């Protein structure tokens, strides 16, 4: 598996991930105290949908393109905010770019909040540094994201969200995630953690989910699966684990966000806890 962001920008999994990320960050903003956002696998921050890597598969056609084409008058407030951020990247109504997690986070955080962005791929890290050059709120590090969780937790601000969204190039990625979370929860038990992962190998995923249930922290897992994608070689099912979910997070997802995304993206969804 290889889910490096540049090859899958704007696909259905990106849409679900970023909408949920926005909801979590908005929840953190409801309290006056500052917080920190740590992105362990940040990518480059902005992707051209006309680049050779993206254009070859055109996966954005099964994701953000559907939301751009949706004409219904009423959308959930988080969806409206998400689409407004993307449309802000375009001088006209065409769809040329898709932002990464750092872009969405920067649009939401307040002046007193901080961002720590980590990227191990040297070219991607350099692009990310260029994107946030001279931005005192954002620290970009060319380093392994799991080591970053050891280095930067607990947060100086005492509050924060960690996004773990690796490319799954390594066969032991789930084990690395589990080790990193176990360590992090000892150092920062009240922190919020969001983990995106593909659902391809049911044996590996089931073992990961069983291990997560043994952790003492509150958690829930959102499953999202496209109904019209049956090619076994392509991603059609992803999941998002949230540890220490904010107040009313599940209700917001179940009442409006996931029903809307499921309808527009022709997908089924479920939440396990």
C-alpha cells in the first residue's frame, strides 16, 4: 500500500478526513485557552489536481468533485466551511487545487494557537516549509512523525490535537501507530488523537482495533465505504479513529455530517466505540 498524499489528493477518503478534522479543530476553538495542532505526516500542504501524479488516477473525481457539483440548497455548516476554504484557493469556479490538512488547520486556528507540521519525505518537507515561510504560528520539521510525538508531547499549551495520517508504505505501520499512541497517552492522556487508515487487510485492521479497545482512553472509529467501487486494487474503504473525542462529536457526525457525505459520495458509514 502507498497512500502518500500527492497521489490521492481530493479523493473520497481525503474529503471525509478533512471534514472531520475541521470539526475537531472547531471544537477545540470553543474554549478560550490556546491549543496546538500536531500533524505527523503533513505532506506538502497544497496539491495541483493537474499534476502528473494526481491526473493519472484522477481520484478527486470520486471525492471533492462530487461536493463541488452538489447543488442542494442546504448543507451542514461544517461542509459549507470546508467548501468555502477550498473555493478560496481558486480565482474562478474551476477545481484546480486541493489543500492538505495543514491548510485547513491554518484557516481554523486562532492567533494564540500553534501548529507543528512534520514530514519525512525531503522534497515534501521543503515544499511545506516554503508554504509556511515567515509564519510564526507554524513550525515545520523534516522528521519522522512518530519521533515527533515523543519530542513535542505533552503540548506546551496543555491542549491539542494530533493527526496521524501516514502513507502506509511500511508493512508494520499499524504497529508503529499503536506504539506511538500508547506512548503518547502516557505523556499526554488528555490530548485528542485522530488516526486515518485504509481498510484493505481485514486481519491486520481487526488486530489493530482490538488493541485500541484495550487502551484506557475514550475512543470511536468512523468507517466510510464507497458502494460503487469494487476494484480490490483500489481504496474503497477507510476508517478514522478518534481518541478523546470532543463533546457532542459523535452526535454531530451522526446527525448531519456523515449522512450528507454518505449521500453525496454514494457511501455507507458506521461508528464503532
